[in-house]
């Protein structure tokens, strides 16, 4: 009888020891081992800005619809966060006005004297942007006509289908004399791209009004929204 009790006691102790060992093993599996730097590896990988996310945060990148900062922060890059253009540079989604999507006409107004009026009308089905000033070449001249900087508008002129943009051509400089004066017969109009560097698209080639006299001081305005604004200069 005493031997049976001893065997029962031993079996009970063994069972309790087995349960205690299993509990310790479960606890070890569910509790992450602390890293030597004091951070939790699992938490660092799952939190925004944690492991693998530091480089994006340092450069100001935002994941999502792309309308926020991208790459370097907008304040340092000077670019619009939503992909749009900066103020005064027009809508980047619109094509520039060129000889392909506009019809150009040059005329001689009664006032002011020694001026021509250049008009381009959008003949397409989509709006276009008249960037900067027209780039003019009289006959076979090598140098483009200078631009009147004071005529720069506050924003790029958007030309709707059927609408027009205007530029005034001053044929001689005020008080500059008749330096290199001559009679011109042809005018080639080149169109500036959004960047303002060089020209883009097809130019327009026009015949000048009879007796057009110009000199080396000739100049042209930026594109304007109305003929009256263009002829102010």
C-alpha cells in the first residue's frame, strides 16, 4: 500500500513539472527578445518611419496620391506639390500655342504710329498657352526682335478655342533714331515653349503690310489678352 502511494506521488510531481515546462516554452514564444539598442524589432518594422522607412522620411516623400511633397520637400525644390505649374507659368497640361494650332495675322493700326499688331487665333478644339513673347524675325535677319520686358503680364495667356492673343510690334525705338532703318516684307513668328528656351512647334510666316519700315530698335510685347492692352506699349 505504501509502495502504491509513493508511485502515485512521483507520477503527480512529474506531471506538474511537465505542465510548468510547457508554460515556460509558450511564454518564451510570445514574448519578443529585446534588442540590444532597447527597441522592439517587430514594432519598428510595423510603425511608419520605422525600419526601412527612414530614407523616405528624410527626403519628405509621402505615400498616397502624390499630391504632397515628393522626393525633396517642395520648399527647397520650388516645385508645386500637386504637379501643377507655379504662378505665372500657365497650366502645364495645356499645349503651347504654335503655328499648327493657331492662325496668325499682322496688321497696321492707326494708333499708335510706327506699330504693328500681331494676332493669333486658336483654330483647334483645345485651349493652348501663349507663352512669353512671340519670337520675331523680319525677312532674313539673324537676330530675333528684342522683347519689351515692361509688358510682361501677371499670368500666361490661355487661348480658348476660337479665342485670340495679341502682341504689339514697335517698329522703331523711341528717341533711338533710324538706326539700320529699312523696308521689311516678311515676318516669321516663332512660338516660345513653357520653359522659355528656344522655340517650339511650327512657326507662322506672314506678309507684312506694304511699306512697313523698321529699324534696329524694333521690339515686341509679351502676349496679351486684348489688342488694347498690347497697343499700350
